[in-house]
C-alpha cells in the first residue's frame, strides 16, 4: 500500500514549494502564472510566460498570449501588447482566436485615436474572415458595428455609415437593437441635412419600439426637427453668456427660451442620462434658483463633442454643482441638457 500512496503526495508537495525567487515550483508554467498574478507579481509572470510565445501548441500559446497581453495593457504598453497578439496571429492565422486578437489590435488603435488605422483593421477582419471558420465571438456583427461607428463619428462619412448600419439592421431580429440602429441611421440623415429621411426613421422607431426608451427619444427628435430653432446661437460663447445672465437673474422663462426643443438631457455625474423635454426639469431649476445667493459660473470647458458651463454653489443639498451642456447642433449652438454633480463625485474624476 505504501508504494501506491507515496506518489500521490509528491505532486501536491511540489506544487506548493516556493523557491528563493518566490516562484511556485509547479510542473505547469500557466498554473504558476495564475498564482503569481493573484499575488500581483506581473513582472515575474512575464519572465515565466514569454518563453511560451515560441510554443507550437495552439492552446498553450493562446493562454500565454492572453495573460501577457492583459499585463501589458494594464501597464499602458500598447505596442508590446500588440506584438504579443501578433505572435499568435502569425502562427495560427485562420483560427477564431486569431481574428479575436486582430479585433483587440484594432481597438487598441482606436483607443490611441488612430481612427484611420483602426478602420482599416476592422475592414481587414470582415474581408478576410474565412467563410468556413466558425465565429464563436460574434465578431462579424461586432466589427460591422465598429466600422459604422467610426464612419459616423470619426470619418464623418455618413452615407457609408448608413450602408453598414443597414446591413446590421437587416441581419438583426432583436427589437431594441433594431431601434438603436435605426436611431443611428436617422442621426446620419440629420447630419446630411436629409430631414425627411431622418424623420421617417424616427417614425419607424416610434411605431416599432414604443416600449423602449428609444421610442420616446425618437418622438422628441421629431419635435426637435419640426420646431423653429429659436433657441440657437451663432457661437458657444454667446450662448454661454445668455445662460449665465439668465441664471444670475433667476429668469426661468429666459432659461426655457434658451433650452432646445425636443430631447433635453438630464443626468447625474457618472450615471445614465434621462431624455425628455425641458419642462420635466423646469420645476427643479425654478425651486433651487429661488434659493440661490452666490452662484459661481465658470468658463466653458471642452467635453467630448461639446462644452460644459460649470455652476458652483448650486443650492441643492445633494448636488452643489451644475453643468450646462452646450453643443453644436443641426441649427447652431444649443443648450442640450444638464448634469448634476457634487464635491464628492468631482473627486472621483
């Protein structure tokens, strides 16, 4: 019996031996790597796994690549992350994982704001994905979405974006997803100045997705497009000046005239926006404006595609900071919404 029992104890004993360098003496480097990652020993993991980048085992190479890629990504060393992914791509070019890693590389370029390069890589994935290779990650649809997004928001190629969105729409059966895609198509038509086409798509959303938030948003965009744009200004500075004057004079009627018609956005910092008309927030603004004694209005600050006008000392016990959202819309510069914040939330930025 003893001769049978002793071998069972040896592997367990070896796995938990730790040498003077802090490396677990496991028979499997990938097991050692996971143990070291849990201890935060990233550099030791790199030293342990980088020799595996020459492996001809697809599974072993894939696991090593993903761990090393994760480490370099967290370190902010994107070039090394890309080089790591390319090790697998070069060795196993036609596997699903290979195309997933190509996608990760494209997303790195997108994060680095190399939008033309990212778009080129997205197209390469679509054009070269073998028809006989399975798509377990749903990459084909995912990449089409990225292509459409980049065409719309970075290349400003709205016609081409509409074509790609239409392909996605034709292959999608989910009601909420279809509504989202139709909203993007309508937005592209707006940018092209094709208002009737935009309204037509918004009407489709209202008819086909009344139970989703997109239905209400689409209704409000129709209101926006069909309203006389009396709220717009020729410059963001002129709009900011009028907003400041209205807040200082506590003129809620003036604020109402400056708010854009249709979809007006309201949210709390780091939370999702609610989209509705200005009247939904009018009572809130009126109530707290009446209590305001020392509002401090800052300067315009860049925010994504628009600008913020920050108001400190807002007399709301929960949110003492108010941001007014200003952006260039279809007709000119517009006040599109507000963000509520406070000192604690600001410290998280």
